[in-house]
C-alpha cells in the first residue's frame, strides 16, 4: 500500500510543521493505533 504510506508520511510532515514535537508525539500514537486497527 504505497498510497497509505505516502499519506502517512505527508501527514507526519504536516503535523510536525503545524504542531509542536510534544503534540506530534501524541498524534503519532493515536495515528499508529488507528493504522494498526485498519491494517488488521
């Protein structure tokens, strides 16, 4: 799923630029959990 990886990378970059490192870390955890659930 290259498109999914691309979307995640783009969102990560946007989050890093728009949000602070602490917020990004929090968002990363939530996003990772959501991705894991979707993959399952």
